[in-house]
């Protein structure tokens, strides 16, 4: 259906994002696009969608050469794109979001908005493709998985038969991700062509028919699902084998963080954290598992001091210091880097120095030492293998994974005693995730106390010493990670208490 040949993209400054890449997709096929952060996947698809123009190369459909200079051109050729960060207006309804930029009248020449007709068509598309979207719901009221489906409806409403999805499961819960994979499989079975960009190899293996791998802008190869496995794909992505992390034996030290009977409200003034108590010790990684939206965000924010608790207490060795000093002494990798970790209009060095720009060695009575901040950022770029053009580059131009690595570099650079790591590998490729895990284990060995919040059970089980599970804001139980299984954690994530599972059938009755 679509064929891209010898696509090369060179950005100003000589940065080569794609180098003579070939990519093709057939009707009714799911074609996955894999690669490390910054490998050129999104750039290639942005070229297909008209957001970038290729420096050289051709795009054709059914052997007819296409000229795609804008998203409008792409849409006219039946190409739709669902971006990693949703393009929705939260205060508008689903139908109002879908018809933005189109005419909802009986024909495209009608100057008047016929919203009822649009709602009927959206409802029809929702039924036909099993998308379960309410056209009259306001977007802010919808969970993330439903917002993802709204983006798909937007593309279908514009008659797209080629759908590009950029990291579509990066912010979804496991159940929402499974639901989306079912939706995409159904779309493909009805003749739609799906381009699936993802870092999650298990999803790629389960969904894709063919897989193209990019590395540093070059096409490494194209393989069929039946001819490969996750280990081979990881090796193609990073150029080496990826081994599971090893957690060395270590006895935990003194208590660094003590949470007692903590209750916290969410933004809607509803109780999100309910009577939570636990202790985190030096040299320990405590994993917090649970389906997203069960109080993890509010818990971490209360510990970090950016959300006020309703009752209970959070005790650390840094009690009594100023809020600014507290923020420096407790590292905080937030779950949503775009909203709460980076300033997109700032450069890398400005984002890196945002917590330390007024302290030595980056500042003195003469003011901020920009040279020192740039040098520190340059060192972080090298140490954390951040793909960028240097400290002066705007962070908005980096891939999501490289933004995340800069945030982690900044927080670890504070040398905190306690690190709050919320979804630290969200959006990272397998190589970058491996590096993050190694760094967290190193910091644990050096005595740092780490609270790891993740919806990825493999991550929790791989690098945690102990695990607690949150369900509807309550702790369902705590156990040693080496004794935990996916099945037990899954039951706890569904609301079953560990103490109930450990009872004999007679005791339960």
C-alpha cells in the first residue's frame, strides 16, 4: 500500500536522522518499527505524515509517487497518525475534538457545524471497530486508554486506511495496552494498515506481521515475526545481547523514609491514598506495583513535598529543612516528564541545572556560572549516552527516551539519600532501560534508598528487594521480591489482600 524508498533526512547542523531507509507496508498488515531512542523511527513516520520533508528519497502508494508536504496532504492520501502525546483539547467533547479542522456538515462545502451528524458517525465507527468511545463525553473525564481510542477515531473519521501509532502503549496500563492491541488487530483484519512504533518487544511479537529495525538512522533489517524472537530483536536494536539485571545481595541499612498512616487527596479532592504505612531503608529498592491510577502519583508527590497530605506523616532525615533544600536532597523522577520534569522551551543545560543553578559550583555571589552548568551537562550527556547536539540544544527536540535520561542524570547528580523513581524507564528502549536498571542497582549498592514505582511487573521483580502493591490507594500486602510471582502480584493488583491469599481455605471460610 505504501512504499518509502531511500529516505534520508538531514537536520540543520548536519544531524542525520535517517540514512537511505526503505520501509513498506501492505494492506491489512501490522508493521512494527523498532529502534533505540533517537534511532530515527518517529522522524521517518513524521516524513510519511508530512510533518517533516525528506532531504531525499521517494514515497509511493500503489506505484504512484506521492508528494506529501503537510499533514493535510497525508490525510488526503488516507494516512493518519496517532502521536505519542495526544493532540486533544481536554475541555471539549470527543465529537468536538474529532471534528476540529474538518467540516461536520452533510458535505465539506457546508460552512455550518453539524455536531449531531458527527456524533452519529463517531458512534457508528466506534461500533464497527469495537472502540467503545462515547462521542458526547468530555475528554478530561476519560482514562488514558479511552483518549488513545479517541485519537484512532479521529484518523478513521478522516477516512484513513493507513494508521501510524507512535509509542501507543507508553502511558497505558497493562490492561489498556492489551485492549489496544485487540483494537489494532481488529483494524488490520478489516484491511487497515498499521504502523506500530514501540519499545515493548513482547507487544511487537504478539501483534506485528513484519518488523523493521533502525539504529542510528540506518535500517538494520526487516524480519517476519515467525523468523525472530525478543532476544534477536533486542540484539538488532542495540548491536549486542541484552542480559537481565542481577541484584547483588546486600543487607539494608538504617531507615531513611518512614511513612505512617498517610492519606492524600487527588486533584478532584477525592481520597487517593488511604492509610498507607511503610519504611524504606538505606541500600534498598522498594518496588511499588499496581495498575496506574491507584494512588501511586499522589503517594510519590506527598513524599516529595509537592502535594499536601490530608493526614499521617512522612519522616526523613531531612526534616526541618526548607522546601527548596528538601527538593535538592530527595531525587524525584516524576511519572510525566513533560508536565512536571522538564521545561520544553529550555535548553539541556537549563533543564539540567534547574535545581542547582543557585548553588556552588554553578553559582557564586557574582551570579550563575553558565560555563560550569554547561560542562556538567556535557558530562551527563556523555555518561548517560544522551543523543543530542550538545548542552545548548532545546530539550523539546530530543526523543522522549533521551529526555528521560537527562531527568535521571539530573536527579542522580544531586547525590540524594533517597530517590523517588516513578516510571523511570517509561518510553525507553531495551538498551536504555538496561542502563537505568544498572544505575539504580549501583546507587543501591552505594547506600541510596530507592522507591521504585512502576506498572511493569518485570521491572519490579527484576530490581526490587521488597514489593508493596497499591489498589485503590491501599496497600494489599508487602513481600520479598524473590518470593513474589506475577500471579500473586496480579491478584493483589486486582484487590486481593496478601494475608487473605496466605490463609488456608478453611481459615478463609
